[in-house]
C-alpha cells in the first residue's frame, strides 16, 4: 500500500501521504459520486451522496488520528461497491436524459455491468480494490466474503464473477496467516502504530460515529449555547436522515431487494465491529488496543447511503411519472399532475434541506476549530476525537547517530522522551529513525497473550529486561555503569529529545552516567556516545565496542564488529582462537538461521541474557572465512547461542521483524524497540 503511494508520489511517499491527507475529503466525495451513479441518474442525489461521504464522521476521525488504513478504506469503499454492482450487472444503465426523470429514456443496449449482464472487468477491479482494502483494514475482508456469499445465494449464476475477486486478498493474507498460526488475532490488527480509543456504542455507530462522544455538552466553537444535549442533536442531524431514507428504501418497489441486501450487510458490519471490540490486537503504554471500528462503520454507513439513494430515486421517479390517462381526459389528468407537483414540491424542498443540513453542519463544526486553533489545543468534539496530526521534525536522530546506524555497524540509538508527568519513555532506533513502512501489525500483536476477551500484556523477556534496566540506570543517574546492557542491545548513542526544564534536569543526570560521553545539543536533542574503557595510554579499548554483529572472544571481550546489512550478514572473518562467538544484538527467536562453511549452526539454550550467537567448532579446522546471515527474519536477542562449524557461512533473510521492545509500548519496526519507565 505504501509502495503504491510512493509510486503516486513519484518516488516520495511522504509527499504522497501529505497530498492524501489534504485531498482526502474531495477524493472521498468523488468516489461516492461515481458509486452513486450505479444507483441513480439524478445529479442532485449524487451530489448529496458525495457531500455526505466527504464529510462523514468516520473520515474526520481517521484524518484527526492519522489512521492511514481507515482513511484509505473510507475513500475506496464506494469504488469497491460500484465494482461489485457492475460485476453482477446491477448497475444503473445510462439514459441520456441528463439526470432528468421527466424525460422518457430511450432503450439502452445491454452492456456488461448493467441490465443483469455480469462484468468480468468489474469483478477484476473489485478484486484489486478489495486487496487494498484488506491491507488497510483486514476485517473488511470478512465482510466482503459475507457479501459475496449472500450475492451468490441471491443471484446464483450472475454472481459467479465475484468469487474470483476474493483471490487477490486471499493471496495477500496467506503469508501472514501462515506466520501467525499460534496467534491468529494478529491478522485483525490495524496497520501502523497502535492507538488507543473509546469505541462508540452501537447506536452511535449506526449514526456514523466510530468513536464515543458525550451525549450532553458544548459543541466546538459554540460555547455560547446553553447547556443541553447538543452533541446528540448534531449526531442525529448528521445520521438520522440517511437512516430514515434507507429504511424507506425497504419498500422502494422493484429495487427493494437490493435495499434489503444493503441493510443486511450494514447490520453485519456493525455486528462485526461490536465483536471486534472483544479482540485485543496490540498495546499502547499500559493499555490493550482492539481493531479500530472506523472502516466497518464506514462500510455500514455507506451501505445505508446506497439504500437511501434507492429510496430517493424511487420517490423522484414517482413524483415525475407522467399521467397515463387517455386523450379524452387529458385536461383532467394535466390538472391533477399540476396539483400533485404543487403538493410535492415543498416536501421535496424540505427533504433536500434536511439531507444537506447534516453534511454541512458536520463539516463546519469539524473544520472551524482547525482554522481557529493550533493542533495541540484542539480538543475532542462531537466526532469523538481531537487532531493528533502535527508537523514532525525534519530529523528524528542526530546525523552522527543516523550515519552510524546506516553503516556496516548498524549501531542503534536509545531515544528518550519525557512527558508532562516526568515519566520517561524510550525507543531503540536505527538509521534515520522509525518509519511507517518498517512497522508490523503482526509484530505488535506479540505483546498480547490470553484467550479472547481475557487478554493481557505478555511478560518481559530478557531483551525487554535489558532495555528497562538500561533506561532505569541512565535516568536515575546513580553512577551505575549501563554499558553491559547497552552492548547487548547494540546501542552506541543515547538521545534525549525534549528541551524543556524537566528534560534539562534529566540531561544533567545523564551527564554523570559512567560510559556515556556528552557530545552536545543537536537539532534533534541532547546526544551522548557510549564510550569504551580507557587503557593505560588513555585510548578507548575495543572490549566495549558495539554493533549489530560482533565477534566475542571466549573471555567475553569484543574482538571486532562485523559489517552487517539491514537483515543479513555476508562477510569474511579472520581465523582466531577456539571459543569465539559471533553475537547478534537481536531478540532471540527460533526463526533465526545461520550456517558456517555451508553447514547450519546448532542453537543451544544458555542461561542468562546473552544475545543470539554462533560459535565456531573444530570440524573445519583453521578456516579463514566466515559468513553469517539470517534465513528467517525473526528479531533475535538475549537467550540463545548456536554452535556450528568454522569456515564460510551463508544464509538469506526471508522476513524482517523489529527488534526488542518491552510490552505496553508502541512498536518501532525492524531495528527499533520501545520501552517505558517512570
């Protein structure tokens, strides 16, 4: 998905993301305009559908929280529904009347996608769109499978094209499904950083609001109103007209069957959203996170919008239907038609005002605070969220730390932050810092254990314990040397980002920590280098030198740092004494594979928090070349040691995973980790 955005941004994914955030509302409205064309030819109804979908609360929450998956799902859902309708031949044929139903249309030729003629091209488009939707919100695949099943039962041969549309998404889900057989909850996780939220009640989701809001209270920018249930009034104004019109579609004549199907799928989407609230798929600091209900709420609301368009189309068709009286009674028929037009015109105008009031009020009350306040001062409104998206610093890590992280050493940086309560959070980063494409929802789910609706955070492993100890020692400033833990984690630099008073006090403590040499204040914060012990000549020894892959002698000293790639290692190592170890500063996992001289290394469980390692044996004698790599990219770290043959070694990475991260914090992708301490 990010790769496609990068292509759209001419190689710059960041530019594409900014453009997507700025144009999300008009893009959503445009997709709804096209989808509405398959249900009605009235331009007024299509314009209303576009306005409603572009100002939907689910889209506002996705924009405010920066939820890229929910944002893309909201934009593409109308196009997917359009492709489904065309695939089974249920699209509205073109009439050539310009949207006026008072003109009798000429008979349209039978073309694929309309008049009950299935379209294989539309089914292929539906498959590609569903693949993107599945990557954005995996639970939508469950709803899509249900829709295909119901359409197959109802339409039989006309729906045979739809089964092929499920194949791209099934192929997309198969690799992660195989890798998480022990924890299938990871398949339902949202992409990106896990964010906490308060899910709305079902009746609020039925009105289109995925996040809970207070029924009583003031509205944004309308504090002068007296106390009352104003949020509830606004929510009803936004969602009730669509809900009422969609309910009327159940009696909309020849297309009532399609409206009933839309209602069934809408209810199923809400039930799936309700059930997902009992499945934890990730964790933030001290709290479990369930799948975000926004995409499912968007699906439910758009299905109601489709039914409402059917009802509106039927009402307008009845209002403009010409009289069928004979020539002898033409005068009477004309008088009746005129009277009926005068009677229905005020009702139509009132209905149009009510339908337009909801999108206009929702858009105004969401955009006005953005225009009058900064991002940090915007509080949650009736849509249940503030605005968390804010400009980011040009550089997360100082240039020195980023360059070392991108070199062959692959040195990590321990990034510290303080909050308003003087609590400290930490994250391990490499290269320029954590990026969105390095995050894994499957990896984030590893911190959650236990059965459904009884989940809990997993206990810290040795890698987490090392990180917590290092953070506690550094922030306490008690004179304890943290270089042992930092070396096992591959940390070569420490950065403190903030520049407020609490951060200055913490920086003073860190200056007194043994083994940390102050470099100075940079544009990304205060920087310290992890220094080695000084020998008799006053130079740093190699024994504390750190990196992703090291050669450790039998006495525990570091002989050299092995150049490493992003995931694997391929290099030459000179021969040495018996008992040396090739040590990986990664979390221990059975997925790591290594071979020496073409022979696989044997792992051996050892006591104590030791990094994943490989020890040369005696079979190859005095071999001069060693090549080490990973065959399965599971993050490895303290806890395993492997024995093998000396000589050349080779391995290839299959899959990349993030490194050590204590439970209860946001994930930081491959080479990154997070910790928290107070």
